[in-house]
């Protein structure tokens, strides 16, 4: 059930409909396709207790997976599974959220789905304790893999980079038709928060240099000028409000999932909704989110976006 559309979206749709009726020429002024396109929100927030159901509802609200995945496409899904801990600790993405995203990709006709991460703990422990492989084992055309060997990466140029002009990224991600970010919302001791943009570091080879050699926030933004997801699905079923990225820390149930085509807006929305380090913070207080917006990679101003809330 759709709970509400923001005032901007309501006024836009309402004024178009009123104008069409008043002239008696709706079909000549606006096609059904035009009106539907204008109703698609910039950000969808789905609330409820069923992680799979709210994930599906959030993606459907922004046009459905078939908007992104076409028959025969190769898809890479990037969740958080870097830590040897269970879903209850919120350092990894809820496996039910990842499963639902993969299911929708299959339904849209994806020929291959690779769920990838360059993990920080023991690969075997991360795979087992995250529970992501176990939940995806029956999903057609889907493989869950840890990518650490350098042969799985290749050099890619960063034309707009400020901290670096090239990096080694996972070849499958560079070659994918569709890249989907599926991070969990969590705090991060170095970057403030770890969401869709910070999470892309799991697709590069030399993560250490981001922390030791470069300005971390600028480096994150350089990275996502190339590793820019087509779709962001943020797991907010519970967030790690303190102690991130690996925990243990304060796990806060939120029972929501955010979906957007705009990584900056999605991350900003999660920051605005969450409680971080026992306080509320504004999205522009997170430097890499602010810098990404300043560099034209997305929108930070949530008040100017069409944000749709859905409750199941």
C-alpha cells in the first residue's frame, strides 16, 4: 500500500491531471507513458517486517527490476559480506535482501548474476557466517564469490579522478551490463558511514591505499565515477549505528529498505533516517556524500526530490 507521495510529486501529478481534464484533451497533451514516468519517485522507502517483501516493494516503486535488467544481461550485485559475522550484527547485508534482489534479476531475464565482494576477514568464514551463499543457492544463474586474486581485477582509467587516475577493479563489475549496490547501513570509523558509495571499495584490489595514501573521501568519489551502480538497494532492516564497519556495535532495527537510481540520494536518505554514533546527523556532514553531490554525481537535497514511502 502506498502511504504517501511528497508534496512536490503530488502537485506535479495533480496539476497535470487537472490541466488535462480542463481542456478535455488529456491524450493530446500527455501520453500515459509521460504521466507514469513523472510519477516514478527519485527514492523509494519501503517499511515492514518482511525483508524480502519490502525489498521487492522498494524496487517496484521505482519502476521494477525490468527497468534495469533486460533479457540476457549480465548482472553484478555488490552486497556487504566482508566480515565473519552473522546478519544479526549488521556488518553484512541481510541475506534475505540480497536474495530478493537476485530473484528479481532472474525474473527480469538476467543470464548471469554474480554476487561479489573483496572481503576483509577469512573468505570461508565470511561466506558461511554472512549466510548469503546459503540463501542464494537455489537462485538460478547466480554465483556468490569472493574476489581477492589479482587476476580477477584489471586496470581502469579514472578520467575525472582527483586523487588517482587509474585503479584496479573487478573485471566482472567493469564488464557487467548492470551493477547493483546492496549495502547495509552502517557506521564507519574512517568515512563516517558505509553505504552504496563506500561499499564499492569491495570491488577494487588495493583498498589499503584509500586509507593510507589518499584522502579517503575524495578517493571514494573518484572510484564511483567509474564504479557507479545503476541501482542502489540499501538494507535498512537494521543498521550498525556504532562500531562500524565490522562491529560489534549498536544494532538499531529500522525495518526499511531504500531503492534509488541515484547513489548520492540513496546514501543521503539513509543518513537522514538513521541514528549514527548515538545522534542524528545531516547528509552534508558526511564528506564523501557532499563531495559526490558537488561533483555532479547525484542529489543531496532530499527536500527537492520525490520520495515515496510504502508500508507493508
